C-alpha cells in the first residue's frame, strides 16, 4: 500500500494540464468517490495498527497534494483564459501607445523651404510658373539669340515644334511671367522643377530643381545684389561664410557673374570637396539686361534690377555632403530616413 501511495504522490507532482477538462478528469480520477485516493482510505481499515500512524500521515499528504494541485492548475488555466477574453473584447489601457511611423520630408524640400524662408524674411514673395513653357518665356524674352545652343533638341525636351513648346530648362521663365504681369517694385523668388536633356550621372540629371530670384526697382545696384547674396550665403551655410563673384555670361543679365561660397567643409583651406580651391560654385547672377526689362513691358530707363538662379540639388549636396545626385530621385528609404531630424 505504501508503494501505491508513493507512486500516486509522484503522479500528482508530475501532473499538469492545459485545459480545464484535463484538470477535472484528473480530479475525478484521484479524488472523486470512486477515485484512487478514497479507494486507499477504504483500504486503510485493513492496515495493521502499528503501521497506521505513518500510513495515515502519508495518505493525508497525498490527498492534500492532489487537492492543491487540481486547484492551482485550474486557477492558472482560468486566469489565462480570462485574460485572453478580456484582451479580445476591450483594449488594454496599460499597453504602450503605438505611434505609426511618421514620414520624413525629402531633403530637397527641406533645402527649398530653407532657401524660401531666408528670402521671405527679407521681403521676397514666392511666385510659380508652368513646367511646360513656350519659347517666349523660356528663351526669347530672356534675350537668348535664335541660334543659342540651349534651343537645340540636344539640351531641351520639346513637347511640340512650331510653335515651340518645351519643358522649361530653368526657372528664369518665371521672371518673365512676373514682370509681364506686375510693375516694380518686384521682389520675388521662384522655386521649381526644371528639365534638361542630359545623360543621368552622379553630377547631372534630366530633372532637377532651381530657385530663381528677381529684384527690380528704381536704382537697384550690383552692390545691392552682392549684399543680399552675402546675407543669403551666411544664413544658409553659416556666419563665417564668404562669397566671391566671378565674371560670367548669361543672355539675360549684363553684367553677369557666377557666385562661389567659401568651402563649408574646410573653410577655404582646400580639401577634396572644393577640389583644393577653397570655393564652391552655387549660383549664377547679374543685373537684368535692359532688353529683358523692355521685352516684359518694364521701362529700362526708370528701373534696374538683379536676378539670380541656383540649383537646389547643388545646395543640398553641399549641406548634407551627398556625392551622387541620383540619390535624390531613387527614393531609397535608407537614404530618406537620414533626414528624419530635418524640418
Ligand atoms: N537660369 C540660369 C541657369 O539655369 C541660372 C541663372 C543665372 C539665373 C543667372 C539667373 C541669373 O537669374 O541671373 O543656369
């Protein structure tokens, strides 16, 4: 009998169940009227008096262990079923809030917004024009001669020939639209997308972005332009930035210049980014050619003005140290996610 009790104690110890049915079946097997333990109590009557004390103690231990086991297993199963039920029909208010991941602004948008706001703070207003332009607004009004190479199919995407309709090759076309519709004083910047028939590489793309600037009033001088562009350069690239204007040529400005900023990486000392020149070219600029003013119905005897144009990709590449222009257009999330902190 002692063996039987011991083996049942082992069985109780080892028992576990996943469902209430299993636990109940075990209770019936062990503890119900016809179960194994009451049967042992029945047999207990036949035990010799000298063994009774020890045997009785063992038997009670077994009964207690079986009762405890059934109760704890049932309680555990009930508790976990209850939890499942609760989470199915009402939200668990203790769960951490699960924010959906927020998208990031494209680096070109970040830089465009910064350029816009630098000029807006000094009184420039934003103007926009169409991406599909006619020859007049993209070329003729801007003083491009008839045989200018930019008018060639090699450089420009034509939508229609005669009359020439093309994808604008620069945002200077917006200058013309603004001057045709407003009299000075004019202070405007025109951000937008432009198109050129170029082979795609790390340094060129057939689609890119520019910001055009235009300031026209009485007695606007080259010095005004220089001061405004210096202000822009310092706001954009930092207080210590210097600028340099090199003579250049554009059909729509006279005189024309190319503007460089002191290298943002080496501060002018010379490094691989500025190719050891200490300078980075960022825009074209100049005094609006009187022919352009007259083409747009503005009296060139009374008014003068300056214009400038820069590539947004170029500025973004300098600020973020991006070496390949194609990155901006590939929408690789590993690239875009790096601008999470930019606004
Ligand atoms: N439109 C020129 C280009 O796409 C950039 C430019 C140069 C704009 C000089 C201007 C300017 O307004 O004055 O390369």
